[in-house]
C-alpha cells in the first residue's frame, strides 16, 4: 500500500467580485500518493491554479476556502495557524511557478534565495545550506554552481531560472511539489529538459508531484493520474492511459480533438473545435457545466447537478450522464467534429 | 501605385511572393556604461522564399532571430545587408504604405496588440484610414463584411477589446490584417496565447481564409505540432541562420540536421506511456554575442565531427530543400 501524501476532499474556493460571488472551485477531490505525478489539466479560468494556491494556503486574502479534508501526509492543512502553515510551506511542500522571473527576487542573489528556505526551516548553518544549494544546483544540471550562487536572477536565462526554482523547491526535501505551468514560458527544447529533470527527481526522491498545465502533451507524457477540470469542477479523472486512449467526458474528448496530433490528424485538415464559451461562475449553474457547449447534450443534462460517477475502470470517474452511451472510438480530429 | 497594380490579380501559384536574399541584421549592443558596443548578429545570411498560396513555417528557439527576420520582411526594420523582395520588387524601393498593402502581420498576444481605447470598428478600419481610402461611406460595410468572414458578430462593432475574449481579440487582429486585402500574412505565434479549444478555431479560420482569399502565409511558431499541421514547407532557424529547409513531410519524417532532430524529439505528443524524451541538447543556448566558431550548433550537437568547431558548413541542396551540416557534406581534402 502506497503512502498517501495529499488528500483533497470537496475543496471549494470562492471570491467576491463586483457582480456577486465567483465560485471558482466547486468541490473538487483528488489524492496524491508518494511517488505519483498527478496532472490537473484544464483551460484558463477552470480553477486549476486556485486549487494549487489553496493547497499551499496562498490564496488572495478575500478568497474563501473550505474543504471537508485537506491533508498533507495525514496532517490537516485546514484550521492551521499562519505560523504553523509557514513551517510547512517551503519545507514539507513547495511550489514551482510559471514565470521564474517574477517568482525570484531580483534584489537578492541566487545563493541567498536558495539558502533562505533551509535556514528558515532546518537547524543548519549557512555553510551547510550553501553546500546543499551547490549540490542541488549541480543536480538540476547547472554548471559552475558556486559562481551561480553569487549571480542575480536577471543574469540568467529562463531555462536556468526555472532550474533554480526547482532546486529551491527541493532545498528542504519536501514530500510534495506543486508545479503550476512550470514550462509554459520556456522553449520546447528547454521544456523537455525541465520536465525530464522534474520526472527524474520525483522518482529519485520519491516525492508526490502535482503538475498543473493546459498542455495535454505534457500530461500524457508525465502523469500517473489525470484530473480534468472544467468550470470549477472535476469532469473526468483517472489513469493517464484511460484518459488519453478512451476519454469518456465530452469535454476531454473535445480537447483531444482540438489539438493537431502528428500521425493521427490529417495535415492541413480541419481541427475539432469546442463551440461557445466557458459559463460564468458567478452565481449558480443549473445542471451540467458543459451543457451549453456539448454536442451530446439532452434535456436531462440541465435538470440537476451531475454527480461524478465510477467510470469504465477502477479509479476512473466521469461527470456525465451520457458517457456510457458515447461511441468508444478514439477521438480523431479529422472530420470527427467538423 | 506600381507596387499594388502589378499585383492586382492573384499571382499564379508558386510565384515568389516574399523573398529574402542573403539577409543579415546586426545590432550594436551596449556592454554597459562607458564600455564599447559589440555586434550582435541576430540574422546572419538568411535566404528564403515564400511562394504564392503556400504556408512556410519558421521554427526555432527564442533568440534565434525569427522575429527580427519577420520585422525585416514586414519592412519594419532595415536590413544590414542583403535584399528583401515583395512580389518580385525590392522592398527598398517601396513606400512603407505600399509594403503594408501587401504584407500584414498577426502577432502573438491579442491583449497587447489591440489599442484598448479604440472600438473594434475603429481598430479594424484603421488600415483603410492609413491607406487613405477615400470611400469613407463604405468603410463600415467593409468592416462588417470582414468581421463576418473571421467569425465576429457585427454587434461587436462598437465594443472595446476589454469586452472580448482572447479568441475574439485574435479574430479582430486577423480582420485588421485582412481588411486591405494583403497578399501575404506574417503570423508570429498566432495562437500561443490562446487556450487549445480556441487555438483550433483560429487555426481552422486561418486555413479557410487562405483558401478563400488566396493568401500566402509565413507562420512563425515554436509549436511544432501546429507548424506540422499548417505548413507546406518548414525552415528551421538557429542562431541567426536557417540550418534546414524542406517540405513538411520530408522535414518531419526524415529530419537531417541534428538540431531539427532534437527539436522534433522534444515535441510532446499526447501519447501516454512514451515518457519525457531526453533531447541530448546541452542545457545552454549560446550567448549570441559570442558566436561559436565553425558550425554554430556544434557545442550542443551530439553528432559533432572533428571539423565542426573549425569550419562553417554551407547549405547543401537536398531533394526539396537544403541542410547546413557537415554530416552531409563531402569531407574537405
């Protein structure tokens, strides 16, 4: 039995906006075991980043968070004082953000910023912290590490900065890393290198990894399990091969039809589309959130809240009343949704 | 108006529409206060031809010079050496306005490329105003026609960019580019800022417009799956040079240059179980101020030969393009 690192049950996040209350995250549940990579995938505004921030307790002050369970290795993260939380954050769980330029402090050297977390959380001296920083910089593939420690963020390229963010997240040997679009700002070649490194470290250090992205290619290649979010809800979750080879929710299927897949999509052919727009999350949505954009919608879809139900396989869940009636063929952008 | 009158009719397919002949751009970069300037060779001897009706994909990492090249092709930046020809005529002899009639850009970020204080109608009709199109009475009708063509509801005419979604904004940018019926559209990362479901709509739209209006595209993108889907031919750029050019099928099926091979390897297709590839590229993209001697790719190349750090390779003709790499050249005697 593998060790449970993160448990999220019925997590809800709402934000006051001028027109009412924005229900950004509407009761999502998932878990991460040690050594697992769970990808949360969805488009802008689906609530994936707020989910990450709410686990780290880094939500904006005006945001409201509730959850029936939110635990890191069995220890509750709800009802914890700010002081206790800051002992956990950066220590037992760490976060890697999208744009390393904005998450590194331009006024401090790389060395200062790397050592800070360790000096704050562990009973170590500066010497030990420095040694660990050099060790980790070398581990993430940075040459001349002792010189890098004296440099400032602006002197480094985007790829190097993201490597430093990874090293920083590893400083205290966390149980869980949450990476929010860690490679979106990087070139494809650097992206592959960074993800390769992240996957390798995750295996080597046996951590839990939550990776948040909109890129289905990344998800397919790195995820143990996938959580697909749409308009504040989980619409489908399950093992990666299930989600990609036999997606059951019309939204997941639609997403896969939208992207050109070499060898599967006809070159120059028409790509699938998802018509319409994401519904407003201010106020209450009656029935299925995807109903207005779904090609398979029937009246019953709008009748009431659609529960997440057991899918085709263990650990596979779908929020769609018609998923069992949908054809089982693989999504094929060429003509399937023309 | 010689520039436009010679292109009044759609040229025959295959006619060279946009040509760069041995184009170079060198910037003088300051090294800091009281220190001298150093030349940065952003584009270093690039030749390429975009033909009527085709989509030429241009790929490469950030800093390789693709955007500098695009700006020179748009006439927004002078070349240091070499020539650019639009519809067979040297760009140097054309007025900015005439260039704009023939070549139009669509940029990456529809959030920053539209003036937030102008209404959609004003934004789309601006090129008509700039070109001094006299028939003002017809402007609104023409704007509404082009809006319809790119899939924007007419009722958005008086709205502002902030009221539109990212996909709608990119449609506005496309409508603005097309209102004067240009021949060539340079799309610089047209969908990088968009969600995947919106990206597919914009890509479909660009394809439809190309067929309907007989347009020619230069598509600059780092998303190789998008380039493979859209382009007829692909040019791969590295540190200011085009290192390989071929038809899309040839380039993606049998990439020759080690850099092209590494680029293709780093594409993450949504196929579970394949894992994250190891590209075998060294971490560092070289500093363009200190260009490596010999082949500029040799410090990162896994298949490097003994002459690679000494002798600069020259373009070698292939079946449907060229490659610039010592692996395919006769050893020097």
